[in-house]
């Protein structure tokens, strides 16, 4: 999310008596709350006019005591209620609490900061807050927003990076991968490590490779690349890297199988004359994953893909029916797939 849009959201929220800040991207949730506080109160004013409550332990009396305290040498007093979903579920048996929120004076600002994204959107209290424009939601960034955020973060460390290396770094992070739990806190930590390691002002790809933790998805993608090239040595090397991540072998086998099934489905749909957009819709995968699948598909024939899936099926059956060494079985599978004959 670009600075301008966040700044405008912060300014708007700061003009309200109450704001519910939530979303799956907890980094942005907590940063928005902090920005609102610093935009309204100086550090000296915060010592008197800022209160933090925890919804897991605070009661209505605690909230009222804070909200009904007048600001001192400041235009507003701010009460930050963290974990508000616990408080709201416990206290909002009727509209009493909602009516109290809506009657807060202009000299008060109540920030409901929900990093756990716990308040259901179908509750009356959420609907009323949303209707009055008292909500701010932060979802995971899309590709363009993520690149803008990462570039700003790198620049704040006094470093620069090329567009291609930035894209490579973000791909390694796995942030955009479906079902990946990486958030902006994790990514910021990786960016800080790379920036600290880089001796020059320009972050290079070599710096990235030396410092960043490779994501499982990236290793899987590179493993498939090696299989496509029938590069046995590289495929085994990548498998051993994945093992160091303590990933269960059975899950690795599932991920390899899923990728090859998607590639086979793509190949089959292309053979039937479907367009790229139609195939993506049928496969129900996101654009970045679809690009990977379509690229990989150029390296395998339909018959070869069917043979690979049969090999995977046999390996899976051996896992389930025989006392085999899982590591050895995967190594044998990779050798079989890359057999040049």
C-alpha cells in the first residue's frame, strides 16, 4: 500500500471519535494505529493523554474511565483498546456499548486495534461502525503494493536495489504465495538482514542469496525446474535443502504431485484449444502461480507427465504399505523422473 493512501486513511481516522482497525496484515494494522497516535499527540502529550487497554482483561468501567477523562493540553485524548473482539464479545449483549461508542465527544478518540482480526463482520456492532465509516481494514498487499512497500523499506536503510533483484527477493520471501503465512513483519526482518549484510549501497542478487531464507515454495519451484532439465544432481541437492527445513517428506511428495497435476491439466486444456485466461479460471490458481505452471508445461510432454504421476503414485503407495526409508524413496523418485532415457 503506498504512503499516500495510508496517510489519507490515517488523517480520516484521526478525525473520527472511534476507529476499528483490523485485517490479516497485522504490520499495517499496528502501524496505522501508531501513525494516528503520533499525528495527534506529541511524545510529551502522550504521557498524559494516551491510554492502552487490553480487551482480554479490561471491563466497561476501565473503558469508560479512560474515555471520560478530558484531554490535558491537547485537542484529543486517545484510548487504544487492543484485542477488542474479546471485549466486544464479552460486553456487547445489546446496543448499550454501541450507543456509548457513538456518543463519544470530539475530544475523544477510541482506537479498537484488532491484530487478531477477531470481530465477525456480520455482528451488529461491526455493521454500524462500518456504516459510519469508522473501520479500516488492511489485507495482504498485492504485487505492486508489495514492491512499493519493499522499495521504501530498503531506501529507509540507505540502500538501493534493481527492479529484477527486488522481484527476485520478493519471490524468495514467499509473501505472495497462496496459503503462505509470511507477513510484512517477517519480510521487514529479511530486508533488514540483507541491508545490514550489504557493504555497498546497492543490494545484489548474491547478497540476497547469501542472507535470505529460501521459502519452501521457492525450493519446490527450483526443484521442478531441475526436474524439467533432467538435472539429477541439482534435484537431489534441492531436496536435501528442503529436508533441512524439517518439512515432512509426505507433504513434499504432495506438493510435487500437485504441481505436476496442474502442469498436466494445463497441457490437456491447451491441447483442447482453451485460452490462457480460460485455463487459469479452470485451474483456480492465482496469476503468479499460473505463470509458473504455464512456463513449466513447455518442458514436459503429456505422456511424460502421466508417467511422472504414476511414479509418484507408486512412491506414495510404498510410503503407506511398506516400512521404507522416506528419504531414500524420494531420492529414487527424483532419479527416476530425471532419467534421461
